[in-house]
C-alpha cells in the first residue's frame, strides 16, 4: 500500500492517467491525495472529475481556487472567463452530480499517522494546525449547507487581506478561503499579496513566500500544497512540499509518495493543452 499526493491537475486528464501508470496506482491497494485545482485550463476537466469521483474513499481531495470558480459558475454566482475550459463539463449529463460531489470536498486534509497536512495553497505562518482545521471546517459547513450559494456569491475578493479573529460572516469565510486556496506571498503578520504570481525570489517589497517564515504548523506535521507553479516544486524548506509543477503550462505533473517522499513526474501531454 502506498499514498501518493499529486499537484494541480487542472483538466490535464491524459497526463494524470500517465502519471497513475508511472506510479502503478492500484485503487484496491493505494490511495491518492489531490491538492486541489482538479479542473480548468486543460481540456479534460470532465474526465478528471468523473475518474476522481469514481474512486470513492480511495482519494482525498482538497478544494482549490479553480474548483471554487467552477462551483460558483455552476451555481450561477459567477460568470465564466475567457481562459476557462469548463463548457464541456457544465453541459455534461452528469454535471449536477459531479458539481455536488465537488462541493462536498474539504479545504484541508490531515493524516497524523502519515504526518502530513494538505491544503491547496498552504497554511499561513500565523495559524496553528488546530486553527487551520477549525477555519477549514467552518467553510466546509457552509459549503455543505443551504447557504452554499451565499458563500459563493461573496467569495471572490482580495479583502480582507489579513486574518483577524474578530472577522465574522462572509468576510471571515472569504479570508480563510483566500489563505487556504490563493496564498503565495505574505507579510510576517499574515497580510496577503494576492496579485503577484512570480517566483519565490521576486516577492513584492515587505513580503516573502508564506513558507519562508517560522510557522506554527511545522512543529506538528509536514505540509503539502499546490497552486504555485512558478516554484517548480521547490520550497527549500524541509517538511514543506510544493506539488504544482505547471502541467497545464506545458511542464510536468508530479506525485509524491508520502511513505518515503519519492518524487514521480510525467511531462505534459499536448492533447490536454489548448
């Protein structure tokens, strides 16, 4: 039995299946962890969701920013963008079932035995593991309730830029989601820069990669995240593993075997790309 964590698939179905062949994934024996952004920009979002949903309890998924975008579009709370590749999925006969399944997925997954926690973008240095778990659970409760559309309607904004325990309602949910699904650079107090997408060494003045600060979580467990393709899979920090290696940008799709931290990669497949 092995556990493999895979970075942002983003609709790259052919590369995803090739990576599963590379690691000899057996759903009867192994488990997948997927670090969010299953969909969008690649051509196979529908096929990815169908395959992953069919895995049942053999897969652990956390939501990414593109997954939230799809949910908002499907719930008519946001318009599609020119760069989206979601039409085939949204028009599929099983779209409603797949969207409902996606909306039930968590923002954070932690396995104490394997000693890993996974979110899409990471965990800010100002939060403990317990705090990240509690805030993720708050958002998940809203997403699994009749209030899902309200959350999605108010989700997409860059403010507030810094966590405050006094935040309430939609601002509280939005800030938590932005940390867990959109974070790259921040200040020591957790103030986010949500515009810059460059390499780690090109931080705006006063900011640094979130993982470069002494964080609270590493004292408890190791961290897995995706979202930041410009890192090319490298953080330089022991115990913090970047999984997004830019498959949808023509680079690689990466898996990390959690039991021994061996890395597996396959090159992007042209059929997946627009």
